[in-house]
C-alpha cells in the first residue's frame, strides 16, 4: 500500500487494481475500482456512457458508493451532455420499427398481467408521444407509449401495472399506491431470479420511502426520455 512512484509493484497493474460491479438504483451498472495509484475518490464517465468510480486502495468500496450517490445529479447531467445513455435508440431503429415491436410485445404482456391480477380493460393502443409512458381512460382504454421498447423489462412492467391499477383508482391517492405496491411486490418476487429485477429489489430493500417500489422505479425511469 501507499506505493511510491517508481515502486516495482506499480508495474504489476493487475495486482494493484481491484474491481467490482455495483448496481445503482438510478444510474444502473457502475464499475467500482480500488487502485493503489488513486489519491482520492473520483467518478469518470467513459465514452459510451459507462461509469467508473475509483477509490484509493485503503478506502472501502462503500465510500465510493456513497460518494457516487451524493453526485448522482452531476453524473446524470454529464451523461445527458455526452448523450451516451439516452442514445440507446439503436441507429436505424425508426419509430415504425419500435411501433411494430411494441405491438408485438406490449399487448400480450398487458393481457397476462391483467389476467394474473384480475383486471378487466377495454382496449389497448400503442401510441407515440412525448408526454407520458402510458395512460388509462375512464372507459378502461389503456394507451402505451412505443418508447417502452427502449426501457428495461422491470420498468415496462411497472408502467403496465401502473396503468392497470388506474382501472381501480383513477387518481394517485393512497389507495392507488397501496394496491400498486402490493402488485409490484408480488410481480417482482416472481422474477427475483432475473438480474434486472434483482437490482430493483435490492434498491427497494434499502429504501425508506413510503412506497418503495414506486419510488425506486420512478427514479430509474428518469434515466430515460420520451423521444
Ligand atoms: Zn398514473
């Protein structure tokens, strides 16, 4: 430890750098590195949008994590500036392609969630707008945004369950949230073996929010923009 420059150990870079993948509830996958060369905790955003937090060797990873959490806004702004994260709309993937994929995937997912949790809706329509991820009318018609094809599955399911819950409660009052939290807890426990769901469950388990699933999922969703 505390290698001075020129110390022969420094050449053996692999012995002196340890790495660990951390899943941040908002930012997603982050690489934590402990390095003998580092003198302070730092955050770097690589080209392509991956996030690296480096801590000196004598600092525990947990300090890197809390530093990252205190700088989330900065990181998100930096990601938006580089356009890295939100550029995951693959080139050549037109709105038409997204719409076709959305039509192939979302109505049947909505159907199976509705059947599982006992919801009856009227009609589902795939929409393209920049104002919402989904909506539910008083007539029981559900609209889903084709942008949902750009977000991970747990977030898609969150939106679908959110709109289904509106069939019982048209507002966002406590009854709406109580029911939605119950559904999310059940649905996520069904998928607890799948990595993208695990990351959310982990964040939910440490959340002190009143509606932890909604809280964590809304934050995660902010990483994506409607285009
Ligand atoms: Zn709503």
